[in-house]
């Protein structure tokens, strides 16, 4: 790194890969070790000494013997850190370039596995450590669900016809050609004269998931309740077929359990479901794709109450819930890729968008996304008026509408938010919407596109992360 590169670096605030330290005279070596561990565990980064929080160069006298501290880090942590010294006049800057940890290995210092949380160093959680230690294993999709079986047994366990129908190519005429295609798709693996069925093949195309002992617990479960609580159950059903085989019939069955109401369009009576089918389809597909398959004994659940439908999956999300609309990162990339090619789910990042478009078109409340200790729950509520929404529901509706507008290349306005809510142009309604927008601004969930414009009437808003 040269001084020009340093000046470019200083344009960036502190983030996951950069942290600045003043350290005018000295810096604790043990704390340096902890920071090296934390940076390495989080993918590597730069620790810059002689720069304050405002990214101004103030100079440092710490670590004058960079060769000695480099050797000490290598001895204690077994990582090779590149250290660069730079001068700005009489001000000395020291940059530690910390590499990422080896795959499947978490670094520790004196027995503690550190990570950063804001400006603090904290121990990594057991779940985070487990995910790191499991990195060296084959990805879930390509692990073997069942091994050393014959070609006939493969065809008896998997619904191969459904695969070829969904991928939209003719079923080959010979068994060997069928298995060759499944092998190329990594649904099966050829082991000399025998075959293994992968988790990917079983979870998507099993005729009966009970034939695959561990995966049987990953079948989708549907529960319908009488009322708004779990006190009385009307029906409780767990599927047995693979996701791809059963997906279409699953969505049809779910729609059959959802209340309907009657509307009149062009003088004709019509039954309309309480929730849009496309939104349910996308939310169920997302739950299947983003679940944590390593979470034992948990499955994707669809729970239908009188006033809401909850779709949940095992595991915590990889990205924060407030970025579901604009970002995409799947825990199970191979599963997601194949499900897209089978036309079960949408292209990357567009599933939640499509669900929100349908929800807003039906004037339903915002999606309620909750992250528990072991599950991620997305709740779609029945229609309610703006007056009946609580403060949190109003703010979420505002934030999600702003995000949706942004990813569609538009911007939220007071008018667009009122239209999304189906609110008439009465003064009381306009004032209520304005107060909600103001509150959402104060919570820093959205911001003005042009802060210099003082007119609220013509103001345009964008998400905080844009």
C-alpha cells in the first residue's frame, strides 16, 4: 500500500473490513491479537493505526518494530499479517492487512474465538462456530442421502418423470440415459456399479421422504387453527413427497384452507381468497430455499389462523430482515438454482418483491418478519384499515413500500403511500399518513431523496440503505 492508496482508503468509514485506531503512543498487544482474530474470523480486513474516528491522520508511535510484532502474531495465531508503515510528513501510519481464516477453521486467542460487534470485541456464538467448523464438509445438497443402491432402486425412490416434466425436456427412452441426466444434475452420484441419491435429489424428488430416514423430518407441515391462537387445531398434515414433486399441489391445498370473501366485479359475484396466491407461493418457496437443513428436528411450517398465515423455516437468516427486499443470499445455493430452473421460484431477489406487490395491491398490512432463536417467521395478515393498524404496523408498511418503490426504480411519496393504503384524500387521513412518514424518518428507516427540498407535499423518500 502506498500513500495514495491510503488516502483512498480513508474515504471509507469503518465497516466490516476496516477499523481505525488513534494509538498515539502505544497499543496493547493482547488487544491487537484479539482484533487480528476477529478480522480473520470475519473474512479479513485492515486495522489502521494513527487515524482517528473522523478519519484524520494524527500519527502513531505504536509497534515501532513491525518485524517483531509480525513474528509474534505468526507465533501466537498462526496467520501471516502484512504490516505497512507510511509517513504523512512527521506523522506515522501503520496498516495491518489481516488475512481471512482458513476455510473450516475458526481462530482463537487464549481459547476465545472473537468477532466484532460495533466497536466491541465479543465471543462468537456456538451456532456461528458450528457453521465455520462445518465449512469443510460437502455442501448439504451433495451429501449422500442413501448409498450403494441399484439403478432400479433409484428409479423406484425418485419421481424421475416429475423432474423431466418440470425441466421441460422429454423423458429419455432408456434407464441409463435417465440416470446419466440425474447424475449430471447431481441428483444422484454414480459409484462404480452402484448409485447414491444426494440430499438434493431426495429433498426435491422423493416419492416418499420417509424412505430417507433423516430427511423425513424436513417434510413440509401444514397446520390450520380455529381462531387466532394455537388452542384448537382443525387439521395438522405433514407431507411425504419431495418439494419439487409436491409444490404445485401444496400451494393449491393451502389456498383451499384460506378463507374467502365475496366481491362483485362487473355485476358478477366472485369468491376472492383472503391472501394472494402468488404471495403465498413466493413466501413458501423462500422458506424452502433459505431453511437451515443442519437444524435437526425442524421443518418448514405453514400455519393458518383466522387473522393471519405464518410461514416459517428452521434457522436464522444470513441477511438482516430489513434487507430481504433488495438483497439475496441463499444458504442453499444449489437447491435455489435448481428450483429456479424448475420454475418453482423466481430469479434471485425477486420473490419477496413479487409477494409485496401482491400484498400492496390487495391493501393488506405489511409483512411481519420475526427472527427467533431457531426459526425465521414471515406473517401475512388479513386486511385491516389504516386506523386499525398499530404504530409498528404503520411504520413497517411505510418502510416496505419505500423499499419496493426503490427496487422498482421509483420513489415513495405521500401520495403513493396513501394509494398503497387505499386511503381517501381526507385531511385526517393525509395527516395520519404524514405522521407515519415522519416517524419512519425519525427512526432512520427511510430518508429524503432531496433533503434541501422543504416541501413535504412534493417530498420523495428512499430507504436508509440506498
